[in-house]
C-alpha cells in the first residue's frame, strides 16, 4: 500500500542541527523553527528515523545539562540579572521538576540516613534553644524578683 499525503522534508543533517540546538538549551519544538519544519513532522521523524530519534534523545540530555549549568552559574552569582524564579519555572516545565513535600522526603527509604542525621542536628539545635530559653526565663524571673524587692523598700 502506498503512503498517502505529502512526504516530509527530512534530511539526515537535521540530526546534528537538532542536537546542537537542544544542547544550547532550546526545545525540540524551537529547533523545528530553526530548520523550517513543524512539530508534527519532527514527531513523525522520531518514529521513522532512528538516527533522528537518537539525536533528539541525546539532545534532551544535553538540553538539561545546559539548563542545569546555567542555573548553577546563576545561583553562585556568575550571571548578572539571573532570575532564579524564571529558571525554576523552566526546570519545572521542561524537565518536570517539582517541589517535594516533607512527607515525600521522609517516606523515601533512600533518604533514611540523611533524614536521621538531619533530625539529630535539629534535636541538638532545639536542645540549645531550650537551654537558652530557660536561661532567659531565669534572668527575667531574677530581674522581676529584684525589682519587687526594690519596690518594697
């Protein structure tokens, strides 16, 4: 049976073009604009051209590397006018990052040793705060008692 419809304009050099564009942080969809094609064509090429599928797969990894490197540089002050909020937005949307709740962190058995260590650190800090609060309360009581004695004289 013959294929119907207009053939797509796939070219083997698109593999490298897509990979390079994605390695600079662009999405596959943005790379479509660079080569003058549509998303529909690119998704079709993923199915029928193994080399293109491989290039896009490697491109996605390189794309995430680019964004993570950009974020690290921005967070440590190497990028002027870096927007952490904007970067987080991109990471959540492109790479499905999400905020973890404390329940998720605590319930993950892979985190048990780390969680236990952090709990011990928090307990030590809490104990120090408790001692400081008792000392402050004692100082307040002593001050009030001293003032009371002076007012009675």
